[in-house]
C-alpha cells in the first residue's frame, strides 16, 4: 500500500516516544551511525520531511537497478546507501522536501528503540489492537500478493513513475490521441524474479465484500 506504510511508521514512532523509548528531539545519530549530518537531524525533522536528506527514489541508479533486475529485493539499508551517496538537498530544518529516505530511517530507528523488527511492532502495537487482521508488513523476499489485487502498468522505464517525471512529448501525444500501443505497457508483474519493490510497503487484504453503504462524508 506504498506510502500508507509511512502513516503506520509515524504512529509507531509516536507510541515509542510516549513510552519514553525515544524523544522527538533526539538526533538520528543516537540510533543509527553513518547518516550524513545525523547529529543535527532530529527524529521530528524526519517525521516532518525536513531532514534535507536526498530521496533515494529520485536516484537514477535505483531506477536502473529496478529495470535490469526487478526481482531483486532491496533492503532499507541498501536504499539508504543510495541516498547517502548524494549530497543533502538542504541543511536540517531549513526547508521541506518529500523524501522516502526519512521514513526508511524512521523504520530502522523504531527497530532500534523498540527492540523488535518493524513488522512485529506493527502487528503488536497497531494491527492487532485496531483489528486489522488482513494487514501486514511483508518481508523483503515475500513476493506474494493476496487476491484480489489491482494490476499496475507503466510506460517507459522505472525513472518516470517514482518521481512523477513527465513522459516524453511523443508518448503524451500518443496517449491523448489514442494511438499509444498497448503492447508498450509493462505490467508490474509479481512472483519470483519479477516483483518490483522500490520501498517497504504495507500489504492489505480486504475482508469479504460487505453490502454497499452510504458514505458519512460526500465523496470528492
């Protein structure tokens, strides 16, 4: 479920702060060594996307790896290594920039402060108490996807979608005119050796379909 993982990570960090296992004013270096300028980046700045750390999702080497070896599992530490090879975008707290690097770090901070794997803490502190019996954080090598699931498609390489990079003019024109060839679509396949996984993700399997009901709030 992509960035829904961030919501759970942030909630867990706040629970750990409530327990006194960490403070939001702590520097990230107190939990993880090797973070550029980690002595001046606080946990709060990671939560607020104000660390200045480069987003590994925007790194061209990650897109190249996903295109050449899409089935390879990439761990959070590997993604952080990619991010740390690039200079920070700004000084800690000086600005705001959406960066997946912040939450990859927070997941590791939660493991260090909580003393257990992130998946276990999610299950014990969030999923089970909230009755989310069909939600889990899959392991890096778990390529299964419970049915039903939606099929994703993309055109071109992996460099476009993760950073919302616009497609070239010829692909945009073909899409608008209806001339885009469907065989150019590359399915986001799953299964051994074929799954794309650019970040740690939640997995949610909905329970049995319920009768339709009226929304409490009008839809937009």
